[in-house]
C-alpha cells in the first residue's frame, strides 16, 4: 500500500464523533482493507454512476457489496433517484448494521449520503470521492442533500461519514473543466486559511502561487498535499461549527455571488467552480471598495485566480435581478444578504451592511 496521509476530523457531539480522511495514490484497490477499521458492517451498498463505474468498478475491491449504478448528472440528484436507492436497498434487504458507500463526485456523495442519513433512520456511510471538488470539499463535513424543483440542496441533513478515502489516482480521468471546478474550491481555502484556525499556517496562498504546473500535471505528491491542506482547513472549521451556526459560513467565500450567476444562467453556462471563481473576484472587489483590504492584496488575489484560468467571461447581468437572486441565498437572514468578504490576507469575515451601489460595482469587476 502507498503512503497514507490522514486528517482527523472531530465533531464534538454528545457522543464525541471522530473520523478520518485518508488521502493517497492508488487507494481503490486497498479500500476493502481500509474500511474494516472504520465500520463493523459486513454488507455494503456501493452507489456510483455510469461514468465512474465504467472507469473504476473493477478497481474498487470491496467484498460482500451490491452495486447500484445511477445515471450521471446533477439533474438526477432528486427524489426519483432517492426512491430508486431506497427501492434497491430494501430489495437487497440492507439492514441498519450495513453500510452505504458513495463512490463518485459530489452528486453521488450528496445523494448517497442523504440516503444513508435517512434509510432506517441512519446507517453507516463511507465516502470514496472521485472528483477534485468532492475530495477537497463535498465529501468532508457531512452536508448531504438532494435538489428540489424550487432550489438546489433544499432537502438534506448533516450526516458524517465513517471515513473518507481520497485516491488521487482517479483524478487523471477528469476533464480539464472538472479539474478546474475543484481548483476554484482549492483557491477558496487559500483565501480563508487564517480564519479556519489560529494554529494553522500552511502558507497555502504561496504554495498555490508556486505549484500551478505541478497541479495541472497531476503530480501525485503535490495533489496529495493540496487535498490534505484543504481537508485539514475544512476539518478545523467543521469541528468548531458542524451545522453552520456561524464560522462554517466562511466556506462560502464567493458562493453568494456564484449562486446568483448559476441561477440567472440556469446552471447551464458555467460549472459551479467557474461561478465560484468569478464570485470570489466579486467578493475581493467588494472588499476593496469597502476598504477592508488594500490594493496590493486585491491584485495578488485576482492574479492568483486568473493564473488558474477558472473565472469565465460573464454575460452582463441586470443589477436588480442579480441582487434579488443573492437575497435568495440560503445564508441570507431576515432578508439581509450575508457576504463572506476578505478583510485581511487569507482572512475573511461575514458582513451584512453592504451598500447596493458597491455590490453593483463589484459585480462588474
Ligand atoms: P459531479 O459529481 O457531477 O461530477 C462531475 C463529473 O465528473 C460527472 O460527470 C462525473 O460522472 C464525472 N466523474 C466523477 N469522477 C470522475 C473521474 N474520476 N474521472 C472522470 N470523470 C469523473 O460534480 P462534482 O463537481 O464532483 O460535485 C458537484 C455536486 O457537489 C453538486 O451537486 C453540489 O451541490 C455538491 N456539493 C456538495 C457539497 C457538500 O458539502 N456536500 C459541497 C460542494 C458541492
Ligand atoms: N461546501 C460548504 C460546506 O461544506 O459548508
């Protein structure tokens, strides 16, 4: 087995709950061995989609497992697919002591996780994320959900996995656009690093400035380090605020703007990461206008986002519409939009009192 990198995540509940994120190269073939340490289940339901199954079904060696292979796409993260999962689980007589494994990107992770949270009031759940976005973000922290026709991720739960296994080797088959969508979330972690925990000092911004080529060439050591840092930062945040009562909102830097971009363009023009990259630029512009950051840091941040070539050319938006879409964001409270804004190098904070004119100016960054 290759060298394993482990990040511990501690959720302080009544019965304190710890789990590990295991990162390494070529882990699929040893996943069966790894998971024994984290669950007593001896029967598994592996949920994946057609794309991932075609690429990696043979590589994932887990004994006593049934496979459910879903259609591929965000449009299947819905009630109909959830019912398919429950139908299959009951046909297979899956019991409370068994375990659901999500093997795929964020879509599979979210729906399989929500199925695990609700089937028989909750059964063991393991994440084996296969996209960069899922490895650095969606598989960690326990947010699981399906979409409703009135909104994305509207029906969900906080339900933590028993273990997360991130194999960097599977990233080689991601297309460049999917790799970049994950990289937008990676950049986000660099901008929020110091808000995640006072004891953390990865100097992640400098690391990303110096390692673009290595990342795009999928250098396994560099990818492992990047995923490790992102997961450590997310673990620090989630350990302090599992259910987003406060701090966890910082993980949404750029996302309030991104949601408006995605909604207005009906999720058809841009990937989530492209919208987040553009949203982060808007957030930095707004911070500059509010004099929260200086010109030097603003330029550094924009240059880094541009260096990774994720942020797309946007259409021109109707300002009122854009603003009203932002107020529908799940983070809005009492009709007030809550902006996560950089206010120091690698530090962010949450701001509510933001001038409409400045928001409009930042949209046209
Ligand atoms: P995705 O799951 O749709 O995967 C993107 C594409 O890559 C799909 O076509 C998939 O089949 C394919 N794919 C997956 N692994 C592959 C591999 N190794 N090689 C080649 N192709 C592969 O999208 P995503 O970006 O991973 O996740 C987006 C979803 O995650 C959204 O539904 C979003 O709401 C959710 N999300 C959840 C959280 C959370 O905290 N739970 C956080 C961020 C995003
Ligand atoms: N992706 C944001 C969160 O997990 O809270």
